[in-house]
C-alpha cells in the first residue's frame, strides 16, 4: 500500500499544473480544508421578509456573501419577527446570539444619540455626502468607537436617498399644524417634530399601516414613493409632503458582533465589507431608478395630493433641530465629537454640492423643462 501511495504522489507531481494534476491534487488536499472552515452565520433584520429595497437589500447582502465564498460562509437570514422583533436585533447581535443584523442605526439612539448620525439626521447628509464622511471624513472611525462600546462593528450597507416628508390626513400649512399630531418618525427627526408640539411615535415598518388605518397615528414618514406606494399609506392619508428634513440620505447598516468580527481572518472581513459596500451602491441605485415612476402613479392612479413644506415650516424645522443638537452634544464627549465631525463634513461637502450637483440639476431641468 505504501509503494502504491508513493507512485500516485509521483504521478501527480509529474503532471505538475496540468488540468488533471490540479484536479487530483485539489480533490485530495483542498476539499477537506474547505469543509473544515465552513461557517454557519445567523443574521437578523429590522425589515419584513422580501420587503422591496430594505428587506430584499438585506437578503441580497446575505446571499452575496455566501456566493462570494462558494458557500463556505453560509448566512441564514431572519426577517423581523422571525427570530426576534425588529427593534431587538441590536441586542441579539451584541449578546452573540446572532452574528449580524441589517437595520437602521438610528433605531438604537436610545442607547446613545450618536447612533442616529449613522443613519440620517435632520438637515443631514445626502447619500454621496454620507459616503464621503464615512470613508474619508472620519465617520467610520467614530462609528467604530461608538459601536465598540456595545460590542458591535458597523458597516455601510444600503441607502434610500432623500426621503419624503411624510403622509398626513390634513394639509400642513404652518408649524402650528404639527401640534398634537401623533406622528410616526424615529431618530432625531422625531425629537425635532416634538419641539413643534407633535408626539413622535417609533414603529417598525411592518406595523405602520395598521396604526395609520386605525387612527392610532395621524401621520407617518417611511421612505419614498416606491416603498410608500407598496405600503398603501394613501388609503388613510392623501397629503404627501416633501422634502423630508429628517432623512436626506438614509444609510442602512450591517451590525456585526465585534468579538466574532475580531476572530475572523482578514480575508473574511474583506469579503463581508465588500459585499456590504456593493449593497450600499446597489440599493441607492434601485431607489433612484424606481421612485420617480412610483410617484407619478401615486398622483395619477391613487389620487395622492403632493405638497411642499413651506419655507416657514422649514425654518421652524431648522430652529428645532438646533435645539435638539444642543441636547445631543450634552450627552457625552463622544456625542459631541460625532456631531462636530458631521458638521464639518456637512459644511465642506455641502459647499461643493451647491456649485456642482445642485446647480447642474437645476439648470439641466430648467433647460429641458422638467
């Protein structure tokens, strides 16, 4: 038997890197190593299963990691409510009961207000500006510092772009019209409308429609025309306002259990980062492609009344947001550092956008008549 084994090995070596030799060597040596390194990973999310954009984007990310590793890293995806509730995802991952979540960081602002900046905040950053801050403006480093306090690591994994201002049962003409409204709006945006006399309500996406239909809430924001049409909010509220001051470029995230992340090889970390980064681009492209047509259908087919917030209302939003930011900065030195970094990025990227994107789009649309 030993002589036979030796002859087989010599035959493989003689064939060198020819197709048969490589196949034989791989079948003899590599396959058991791959099997031994297979990882079963649990991922939870804050979205309903198969929900267009948010949910399907999370599922695309999970499948992409599995495909990129030829199944060596196999991610089992659970939508909101299938394993834990939507707002329980962060604790589930921080505890190590799951390795990953896909969600919106501002859902965790009750743990630390700094989390809100890593989704979107009032008068905040657009998608391109957010990408610039996270990648080149110190945003990722601050996010890492914050997340580490809770045993987590965060990665960009999607963006919905500029969101709409919300759905209302009645017209909103002045800041006083917000008084007494039960308004579904999470994050620091909810704190802003509270300054105007509204009662902010935080609900996961799967519970908004039923609360709006029943009258438990008077108004809601969600995302934009594509998602909002699917949710059928127009059945309860016909006034659709823009632009949303609260979420001008809502970034979604992958939250990773930090202990598990630190134990991964550098190559596996890069695979997960690459898959998340790709979804960050793909999701934004999808929303950009689909929102326009959906808005026209809402207006022409569902009888939705499109309205623009007045300058008076926007000025009130601005004053209230400054009050909110003063309170946020008092929370901790880290909150103050995050805010300062965000403000610097907003000023620098905003100044460039004013003479690039903003002016170009305004002139293009003027010339072409749309």
